[in-house]
């Protein structure tokens, strides 16, 4: 684990995180926001252009989300199931 000199950032197996950056109430609020996104645009296991189901589930929020189906990989303005 490495610690960044100015930011307090720590790296653990290639993942950066900042211990203590958010207090408990801020963490709870962030979690509620993420869960709200997941209720609006539920995670999906998408299909690859080759017809195989991906091993991970994904969701997206914002103007565009990354999608995959038999037509290919792309960014789309709507959730693949028509939500959000």
C-alpha cells in the first residue's frame, strides 16, 4: 500500500482511496444516492456482440451510459430496458 504525499490518497492493488475523506453521514448519503440510481436504472448483465452474457452487472447514470448487445459496444442515452 502506497500513500500519496499531498492528498492522503492510498493505493491498494491499483485501487485508489482516501481514508477519512467522507465522514459517516456523508458516506450514508452517498450510498443512498447510489442505491437510488440503481433503483431507477437497475444493473444488467449485458450481452456481448458475440452473443455471450457478461460476467458483471452494470448500471449507468447521466446523459449517456455504456451498453453492449448483439449490435456492438456503444454509449446510449437510455437504459437498455427503457428506464432512466
